[in-house]
C-alpha cells in the first residue's frame, strides 16, 4: 500500500522517496550527546569587499586573524578527528592570502571527504586561480570539492543586494564554471538569499537560469538572523520573515515562490527543503522540519580560533588560542547545557538551510502535503459529480 502511494505521488521517483524516508532518524536530537563533530563551518576571515544589505560582516573587525601556522595547529586538534565535511566561507575567502595552503591542511584531516567554498564570485580572476590549485590538492587527497557562488538576482537586482556593480563579474564566473567545471571543481551550485530586495524578482532569476541551462544549479535560502554576521541587527532592512504588520506582501511573495519551487524541483531533498521553508513561513507558530548536523555533530571555528556550536544562535563557547584542547571546550558541561538550551529554545525558530538527518516525525507534514497536492483535483471533481 505504501509503495503504491509513493508511486502515485511521484512516478519514477519511488526509489528516491524510499531512500529519503530510510535516511530519516527515529531519535530527536537534544544537544546532550557528546559526539565528535563531523562537519565544520569555517569562516576563515571577517574581511569582505561586498556591502550586502542582509549582512553586517563587511563592517566588522578583520584584524588579528590566524595565519597558516596557527591554523595548522588548530585544524589538527583531536576535536576534528572525525570531521567528514568542511565548508569555507567568510567574509570572502578569495581575499585570504595563500588560501590553497589552508585547503591542504584541511585535506590532511583523517576522515575528510568533502570540501566546499562559498564565494560572492566577483574577485573572479583571483578566485579562478585559487580554485584550480585547491581542486588539484583535493584530487590528490581523494576529497570531493564543491564551489558555491552567490547570485541574488539578474543585473541591477543583484547589484542592489550586494551594494556594488558586480553582476558583470559574478555571472561570467558562473558561466566559466559551467563550461569548464572539470578545471575548477567536482561540482558547483549557485546560492540565492531571499530578501525584500529580490523576492519580487525571483521568477525573473529562475527564468534567467533556465535560459542559461543553470536551473538545476541554483539553490534558494531565506535571509535570517545570524549572530556570526550580525544580520539580526539589520533585519528590518532585508527580512521577509519578520514583520510587525498582520500581512506582509514580502512574506506572501516568498511563500508563493517557494510553492513553485516545490512543484518544479526534481530532487526529493530539494522538494522537502522548499516545503520546510514554506511550512515555516505559513505557520502561526514556526516549526523547523529540516535536519541540522549542527545540533549535535557540527562546529563553527572562526578566523581567530573561536569555537561556536553553530553560527546562527550559538554564543562563543571558547577559543583554541586560550585552551590547548578543543575537546575541553566542545564537551564541557557548561557548554553542553548551552547547546541544550539552543535546541530547546532556538532551533524551532531557525529556518537556515543547514542540512542533516531529519527526524522522521517531521516528514509527515511534507508527505501529507504531497498527497493532498496530488489528489486534491481528483477529489474536487469527485465532489462535483455528487452534486
């Protein structure tokens, strides 16, 4: 019966859906588990030459950041022995001198399998040179290398979001990655942040992606409060989520766009992600459905060796500059209590597109939506026949 239902929901996708359900978890994270992290978010610099409306990091202090020797010491801390995936961001990674040396140290981690770099992409000449070097390092260590380039609209819209005239640099870089991917990375994607400044122009961006055969590369996320980049201090100027009025046209536009993404996305994980965002926006009391590795298996280390559980809600839990062992910080009773508090009081209010194992109970609203969406018209016709 379940298999027949799945086949009706998404013909030719039944195996994908079954795999999706199989990869869910029967255990809800509490933050109490003392497991070594498997993923690191690694903002290697606070320096940034963009002026994004949804981020304050370009106004923050980027002095006294760690050099390669200090980084080498920290990344080889036993705390990171089980790390499988590392994401380098910033600030802007292309501004970091000798970035490939940092990548080489990351690729030396005993369990590493994936490395990702997120960039705004408009330092294109420097970035292309760096990507070629890093990809070579990754291949020599059998590490899968992914690149994410930010694009928040077509032409002027992207420039307005970034505060600079940079679309002319960013999009040619994306085209170069598409045409010569094997030169730079194993794969790449395009990240768009949904905010007030672009929410009414996302269909134009989607159409532009289709025209350039990039529709399967773009990923959308909601602009959110994020402690690390101090975006919570400027939410009124960009956020479609928070609004003091009863009706927000920005939020409504975001919900309508996300409904469209659910419909046209081919990948079941993307469908679930966009449904989770829509469900969160459409609920009187928002509830997170998405999984998140940072609940118990993730860590953030910033450009000065400071550790956080996640970048969105965590306070600093300690610094590797001050304590010799990362385990003493990450597993301290006081910090574990802080993580428990985050999960209890913050996580359901978070709609950051972090990934991770999904609690099985949280997929039922999605499956219900898919069933109703599939059979609602048939039900409507059936009711009309009864009249």
